C-alpha cells in the first residue's frame, strides 16, 4: 500500500476531516511524486465536496491536471472525481466549467481517458444541465416508465416477500428502471425492505427529497453509506449525495456527520482495502 493509499484507508476508517490536510500536502506539493500526488488529490477532492468547499475542489483538480497532464502519467487514465470537480465548482461556486474543462483537456495527450471525458463534458454543457452530468442522476419526480422490456419486470407481479434474495435484487432494479417510487415506498413502509444496491438507495433518497420527506431521504442516505464500496484503492467516499442538487435536500447534519466519521467500505467490513 502506498503512502497515499494508507492515508485514504485512514480516511475510510472515519477520519476524513483529520486526514484531509495530510492528503492536501502531497497533492499540492510540486516536488511530490506524481502517483501519490494525484491519488491523494482525488481523495481530497471527494472530502472537499463533503465540506462544501467546491471552489477548492475545482482548483485542486485544475492544479493536478496542469502539473501532470502534459507528462501523460497515470492521472490521464482517470476521470472521477476530477471531471465532476469542475462541474460542482460551476454549480455551487459560480466558476464556469466549460472553459476550464477545455483548458484542462488541452494539457492531456490525445487518446487518453481524462482528455476524452473532459472534452465530452464541455460539449454536453451546451445543451444539458450540470446536474444531469453529475453521477447518480435519476428522473426524480418524473413519470412511470413502461415495464415492457425491463429486466425483471416479470417479478413485479409476484409477492415481493416470497422472492429469493437474488430475485429481490432484480426486482428492485426493475422498480427503479420503471421509476416506480410508489411501489418502492410501499416496500420500504410495509415490509421494511431496502435494496441491497448502493445506487438504488440514492434513487429512493432522491424521490423522498422531491416528495418533501426529509426523514425518509435521510434514512436512505444512511443506508447507502452502509452499502457503498470503493471503486479503486484511492476512492475515499462517494460524492453523489452532496453534488446532486436533489440529494442535497436530504443531506442532514446527521448524514454529513455519518459519512465523514463512520468507517466505510472495506474498513467498515474489517477487510483489507
């Protein structure tokens, strides 16, 4: 485990606020080795978002790409959370994202993941709102979607309580795919059933948010925390909860404290990260 990964593991143990300055040190040090610097920077961006320090998150992403992009190192094979850092700086700190996305892309060699992602986002901003480009966006408050062709739609007519665990997972997927919040809310209320999938808890939380049910949304976000797992070794915590405008409506002080102080992922499960 690298020094940056060790710091990130400490953060996932529930020490995000305490570790943030230690992550920012290598991330902003021009003499730091590239790999520890960008990994530490990625985790720092995530924590900064949870602290509502969105302008700083964008500045950090910009700094790392400016320094490391031209060299074509491993940073150039990443996208999250550097891409969203520019978007949230526009959404919450009034710093226009499009010119920064294009300038950052120009510093990354052609054919690399980061360059392609930044340019795609810059193009999308011409005709799509920022929130649609951020992770875990759903059509909260929107209409039902026809069930024909949806995987698992045949399970929707069966008694949910009688389904096998694997079938319940598929049924929850079908409920979300058809945007059937009424059915999902009924399962939560009558059976106490929650989906096992992290992102489906966010789907429910957003619906509770648009319905004005703060307690319901809070419950779903707390459940989402328990179901989250890092995508990579440098993934410190998810950010959808605080970058999606709809989900932010149900990010209570309790939710923020929970995400920033409770062990998550492998650290919560007692497994090596």
